[in-house]
């Protein structure tokens, strides 16, 4: 069984903060990377941030300086701290997991809604 679960979305005022979590579970695997994407109504899905198993993180220009990705912990969970949120951050956020078991595989979570109001 492979499971990817996101949590932490919600409704927040502009300038506020949220913490998104992504947790992956499966038998006999190691994580290579977790990546957050988001999709807002009328927009293409875009890459937001990623973190590798070594702890290296990258961010899109639109969120640099505002979002911070933790490393992946021993429970295969990573946290994305989202600060100084703007209405344009409103979207469904999806976690993507890249992993290595007997072979490389990848999976998506079902998404968590983030809504930022002025």
C-alpha cells in the first residue's frame, strides 16, 4: 500500500501563516524528494517548492523568502511553512512524492485547499 497524505490547508487572512505537511507511507522504500505544486482556478498547475532526502530545498520565485521547507524527517514527513500569505497564494496544494523501492516510483496526494483572503 502506498499512501500520501497532505494536511494543514485552511482559510487565513492575508499576511498570515500556514504549515502544510506531507507524509508518505509504503513498504520498503526510501524517499528521494517531496515536491509541492499548486493549482488555482484558471491557472496551470505550478511547482512551488521541493525538498530532497539530503535536505536540499528549492522554491519558485513567487514564494522565495516566504515559504520554507523542512527536511524530510524519519517518519517520511516534511513541512512547508508558508508565511506572509497573499491572496494569489490561494490554490489547491498537491504533494508529489518521488521514492525508491525495488524500482523508482512516484505518487500524488489528493490535495489540500489554501484560501487567503484580503
